[in-house]
C-alpha cells in the first residue's frame, strides 16, 4: 500500500509499505519509489522515499538526512525535527546520510529530496516545514492504525517514546503498528504539525549522532572511503594562475615502484570557476598514496607564468587605495540614501579610516579528495564530501553525458567545509582522469584523487582580499548624519556568469547595518582584478564588511568619548523593523539590541573604562540571526592574552542547543585564529603559503579557555547557525585590543599588525 498527500504545488508527502512489516514516509516527488537507498535504510528490499523515515518492525526508526554534514551538525538537527514530530524514542533512532536524490523527468533532472546544501546556514530553515510534515504524516498513520486496534478514537491517542498510548494506559510500540499503518489510505490533506508546547526533542540538547565514532576514531570520512582496488592519484599543479607547464620528467615518474601512469590535466575552456580544474596539472597514478607522492617528486615539474602575472599582495592593496582617490574610476553604487555630500558639508566633525583584510584560505582538516568509478557505457559512481551534491552532479553529467539514473553520487561526512566544498574542481579532476586513456592494467579501476596540504593551500578558492575606506559625518548632537563606505575586492562571482554590474553581490549586502540607521548613506564597490580563484568562506558576504563597519563604529564612539555599547544601542534606537532584501529579513532592531546587552552583561561591560584589560564589543545581523561578541584581552610582552569571549546569539527557535553552542563556539574560535594569524600572500605571481608553518592556525595557548555562548529563547522560526559566530568576532577582538593597548588595528592579521605598530 502507498499513498500521497498534496502539500504544495510540487511537493508530496508519501508513504509506503516495506517488507517485514514496516512503514516508510517522506517528502519527495511522485515517482521516488524506485531509487536505491543506503544499506541502513534498505532493510528487506525497501523502496526509497526521501527525505524520510522508516519505522521497522523491531521498533527502530531510521531517518535519512538529505543535507551533507561536514561538521555543521545537520545529521543531528534535521533528524530531531522528524523524530520530535513523530514522538520518537531518540535512543531508537538511527540516522543515515542520504546521497544525491535525483531522477529523470521529461528529459530533465528531478531532485527527489529538494535542496541538498550545507554550510550557508540554510539547512534548518529550509527543512523546518518539510520534515515536520513528514513526521506528522507518520504519526497520523500510526495513530489511525492504533485507533482501529485499540477501539478508541484517534483523537484520544497520544504518542510518547516511540509508542502510542491509549486513555486507559494501554501501550503499543510503533514497530507493532508499522505494517498496519502502511496499509491505510492516505489522508485527504496533510495532517497538522505539533504545537510548540508539545515539543519533546526540539529545544532539548543532544550530542552529535556521530560523536562517539568521531572521538573513538571509527567515523569514516570521505578520505577513508574506497571502491575496490582504486588507483590513487596525486597531482602536481601549476602554481601560477593562468600559467603553463615548462617541463616534467614523466619517464622518471613512471619508473618509481608502484606508479602505473602519468596523465596531463587541462582546465576546460569556457567553464565556470569551480566546475573545472583550477590549473594545468599532471596526475601521478599509483597503487597507494606513498608511491604516488614519490612519483610526483620524480616528475621534477617546472612551470611558467602566464601572459599577465598575478599582482603581489601589496600592489593589489595599493591599487585599491588609488581607485578610492581617483574620481575617474566609477564604482558600482550598491546603495545610496539621502545626500552624503550635504551631510559632510554640515558636519560638526568628520572621521575617515581605511581597513585592510588579506586573502584567506579554508584549510579544512580534510583536504579535497574523491573517488570516481566509471563504466564508460553504463554508469559512474562518485564518492565525495561536498556541500552541494547537485553541483557535483552537474560536473559529472557534463563530462559523461549520462542520464540521472546512470549517476550515483554518495556523500560521506567531510572533515570541514567552510565553503571550500561548494567548489568541485577536485571532482572535475577525478572525472577527467577517469575519462583519460590509461594503461591497460588500471583502465577499469576506480580513481581516488587525494590533495596534499601544500596543494590545498596553493590552489584554494580564497576569501578575497578587501580594502575598505569609510567616512562618517557627525552632527552637533554627536549622531552619524552621513556614512560613506567604499570597498574594493576581487569578486567571488567573477567568471561565474554574473553580469559585471552585479558582481558586488558576493562581496557585501546593500541592507547591512548601518544602512537604514543613518539618514545619508552610500555604499560603493570597486572591482579589483585578480586571477586567484575565489569562493565562499565561512560567513561570506557578511564577515568582511562587518569587520570594517564594527571597528569604525568603535572609532567613532572613541572620538566622541562615548561608551561603545551605548553608542551602538543609540544608533539602533527604539524597537523597529528595517527592510532587508536578503534571506531572513526584515531586521528587528530590538533583537539585535538584546544580544548586545546580553553579551555586555555576561562580560560585565560596566568596567569597560576602568578595567586594566581591554573590553571590545561588536554585533552582526546574518540571514535572520542576531549575534554579538564581547571579548576581554590583556596585553602581554609579545602580543595579547584572550581572557574571555562571550557570544550572545538569537537564531529563532533552537532545534538543538548543544549543536548551536558547538557551532557558535567553533566558528568563534575559527574567526579568532583567522583574525590573529592568517593571511595568504602573493609574491612573484604565486601564492607563498605551502603548509601550517607559514599558514599557522592558532595554537591552544593563543585561544581562550572557553567561549561562553548565551542563547536567546525565541519562538520565531529557526535560522541556521554554522556561520553566525564569525562576522562579529574579529571586530570585537580588534576593539578589545585597542582598549588594552591603545593601538588601533586596521589591518589583519592582527598579531602581525600589533607587533608592527607597538
């Protein structure tokens, strides 16, 4: 038996019976029953329905998670949304990661699971309605089956801990009802979801479902995966953007014991960045990683720069500053309210500051890697940690021409994403190697591409370098009457099919504060030319502008001898809503003021002026979430000691407080490490960093002992969390450093700049 319930124009609640007496339920397209499933969900020859749950006859509840988990916690939070709606016993829940859900419909791919994407704080908001409805349908079916067996109205039955309870105390486990529930007719409309007062799992803390395996070393990551006797491929890539191969000793590489073949790789002309290899390269194919690495050494590859060399970092920064001063250069006007020129003429005083932020790499714990097994006539299997399986599919489909049912994409857990796994150059490399003519003995074997750390840092999709110049006009009442911000950066969207006059969209948000709070406001963006690959980085496009704006507000408050907290609260004014065209709007100024006060109270902001240490504060609005950081630092002989970090966050209703706390604390630590130490630099046309010696992630001694996370209790719809701890961290740190040392940091990385200025 199976049924469908229409819940929207293109989405369905579905359920079906499986073998051995089980019920499977989910949200998907109408023809999703004939797709293969992960083994844990397969049971006795199940048909797939997803994202979905399977209630087995033994009472276990298998929940498939559609969004990739690279440390964001989605495997836990998404499963708990379904489990709560179902009144499941969490100890009986088994969570399975789903691969890409795709089928063919009228010659076009049809996405069975809806969106499959992670790392941009959208997983929970996108799933909130779908997954609750799937759980509600399963609960409705179970209650109907129980009502018939118990002889009581379904309205009098309630669920608890994986069982139905009758008014007289009789109890039936879900496993006993699964087969009967699957045989029922579909309801005429989608069953109602729970009211919030009945939540039992949502809002309660839960550890990561994979935590035990992670800490015991049993967790399999993408790099641990293998398909049969896969051939390992390691690449040597041209370090010059747009450069070419000069020489390589392929014969010497092939003589290395264990090396099978050497294959040249070329970027595909006309393809968007992130969908094709970044650089010209040579792949060494071998029986294992060690042999491949030794073969790469034996290549002794040398490279030549292209016709136009990538400018040195300092030169690119100087070019940005020159553009600000050159009236003939016309920027993109992102927002223009009022009249900043008139505000400047009438100002009682004016302030100006220029801020510099470097290129930054992702440096994920697990570098890019993937496995491809290709049968040129019938099918391809890809195993890859990715944050966007659909984009991985696009690469595979374009290079093979296969139909959806010929492409199997599996998505294991990844060791960090932060935006790096939104790009699929490593998938394109693996596919091109698989498609190339290889020696006879390895022609039918899978290809496992592994990146080394030096190649990872030299060939990342970097967070763009950025230079900001901000001008503020202050009136006689010490209020900001005019604000002009100019930002220069190489756009992430360059080379991705975006019109030149819209390239600013990846760099800043037109409605980001203080827009809407200042009567005369203008935001300009200047395009910097660079050949370095760019991509989303944790918190883009909020993180880069927030550093400049929140530091500048602190500078304004200091110049006016005002309390930086009070000055921010006065800017926000009485509670009101500000229009916001991006995801999550409008902006509620009361919610932002609330997290500012919470962070200040937790760190005891009353001592900000008299403390021997430095206290700094900053805030941000990010895709519907409100966040504020308060940081306390003490000056030391060789830098600073971060003594306390507090982050107050309002993300609406919290699905898993433990997961939220972990995400905010982790993002904060990542942002501290990046702000203090990290910079990618270009010299002589190539990236200089090759490992953690010259790209030093913060050591434990540099980090605070604890990041205290204060979570606002809210009934608003949930937002995501994975990036929320990043944007306001660096400015809060820089503002604290000023208080502690009287040194104003306008250039990152912070420790290097502090040492230069002291």
